[in-house]
C-alpha cells in the first residue's frame, strides 16, 4: 500500500512570517515586529479583537513592538492586494522542498501539501502554491487549500503522516483522524508545548530531521 504524507506549507516549508514582516515594515515602519519573542503565531486574517499595541520584544535594546490587532487586519488586507504574493516566499530551510521531492521519488510516496492561505490578487491560492513548490524543485505538486478541519482533511485523504508546525493542527489531526502528526518546532526545545509527547505528537526541529525519521521508519 502506498504511503501517504501530508505536509503543511507556511511555517513548515515556506517562510510566511519573513514575507509578512517585509510587508509590515513597509506599511508601519521599521519599529514593528510580527511576533515578539515567546509569543504565539501571528493572528489569522479573521482576527477581530483590537488593542492599542501587542507586547514589546523581550530585548529592550531592540525597542520594537508587536502589531496591534488592527494593524494585523490592515496587513492582511494589504497582502490580499499583492499579485501572486504566495509565490514570493523564501524556503525556511533551503533545499527542503527538493528533499521532499527526492523522498517521494525514492520511496514512491504520495505527498499532498495542505494550506489555509487566503486568496490574494493574481492567480488562485492553489496555483500560486503549486508554482512556488515547482520553482523550489517539486515537480507536479498536489496542493489542497483547506477551508475547514485539518484533521478531517487528513482522515478523508487517508494520510499516514502529517508534517506541521502548529501544535493545534497536530491536536486536530489526532482528534479527527488516524494520521500520525509530526510537529516541526523551530523555537527552543524547552518551549515545546507540554503534553505533546503524551498525546502522541512526535516533535522534530527541522524538516531535515523529520525526513530522516521518515526514512528510518520506512526501512530505508
């Protein structure tokens, strides 16, 4: 039976935060930061809560402040006007997409990329994502743009493993499917969410480490 691997895009392969930081700097100036040290992921475009300013960065010498909820909404509205924004992102780990392609060919895997990216000007989110993956070395990528539960999607697609950088997505997968989630955690090891291992969420600290574990588990 063919092994099916799911892989998230933003925060796992694609540096969305770096691209958003670039746009936030252009909009609000150099003294803002998307995600102060120790804070959770950037809010989604649907954020409705407002505040005057998010917490400042931990380093007082930097003197940068996180975006307010209003600024987050303004940022996402701006991103929606950028032609083919999703094709402009960098890889977090250069060569990771090509490594996934090699793994697919070497082990005859089926790989589906999952994302909840909002639409922007230009081509559809799916097509932008496919072009980005192809440009980084993955031929004929399959991209599923989700509008609901990631766990239900992995159950429907009968995926064996999912690589994702968000603990809440991994928990969703455990709750709604038989897919094994692997958390790609790039913050310090001592900040891995407590209980992740107990819940059956395996943690790796890079895509390279995650792929190496997959190779070993598949007997290669």
